[in-house]
């Protein structure tokens, strides 16, 4: 049976109401979602070739740089390891180690230490001024050995992640921070290091907000409800 004018108007009204319900539901879910994490606050490790910095592919404890190398450390907040801000100094090896003589059985490693900006600093702390240093170390020394020679005290966490250089920062280690730059709820100093499988999967899922599946599911339920009302109206018409 073909629905009459009154039934058609009722169906159209019901359909519009259903779509309004769908939009309202999706908006409510989005507004209820907490802000996503911006990244991690940590010391990143860099190598210099010429005038360019590149993110180190090995940790400072594993890398054994050659004499004449330039290594950099930068404290910053970053969402991904390869997106971290590089050290801001462009000082060359000859400039950093000009007063350190070459010696047999030793090597010289130029270090750039960038403590970051006030915006990257943990609450209540102020970053020291960036500086450079020339480490005179044994031929088989690692970058971590060179760093320990010129910028103690160093602090590491239980997973051997570098937490502090020259005592900065006093607390914290690779903690996840919110968009406002503050540590997010539930994170501790043993949070996953940036670039690890755990932290990558966490950032991909968002952790704090609704998943895409939830949003799609909510929309599907609302659409099915609208369709059911439409069919019901047609049958009664």
C-alpha cells in the first residue's frame, strides 16, 4: 500500500529526527573524549655529520664514536623520536675541542648539550644554558662514557634510559605529557621510551579517547534505528 501524504510527512519528520539524533550522539562522544597526549619529555641523542644533525640509530651506551666525532643531546618534548628537536648549536669539532690535545691511546669526542627551553622543562624547573664540552676518553669509550666524563651526574632508569644530564631534570624520565605540557594521568618515570613498540602502539590507539570502532559502531546503531522507524512507519501507512 502506498503511504498517504500524512504518512509521508510523518516518515520524513522521523527521518530528520533520526539524523539529528545521530549527529548529536557523535558530537557528544567527541566532546567527552579527553585531549590526546602530545608526546614524551626526554633526552634525545644525536650525531653530527658536517653541519647536519641526525637522530642516532644506537643508544649512547652502545655507540663508540671515533676521534673527532660530534655527539649531541637535546632535552625536549616530542611525540616521535625522529621528530624530536635537534640540538641548536652548530659548533664544529675544531671549535669545541680546540684546547684539548690529541694523545696516543685516547680520543676526543665533542659534545653538544642542549637542555631545551622553558616550555619543555618539568614544572618547577629551569633549564641550564646550552653548552659544549670536549671529552678526552679511552679509545674504546662509548658516547655514554664521554658524557659521564664531562656532564655528571647522570641519571638512568631501571631500563637504562638516560633520564638526566648534569643533574637535569631532577625528577622524571621519559614521561608522557599532555597537550598543555604536563604529565598525563597514570604515567610514571618507567613509562615506555619513545620509539618503542609499546609507546608507538599506545599513541596509535590514543589511549584516552574513543576508538574509531566505537564511533563507527555508535553511528551504525543510530542509522539502523532510523531505518527501523522508517520501515515501521511505511508498514503502518
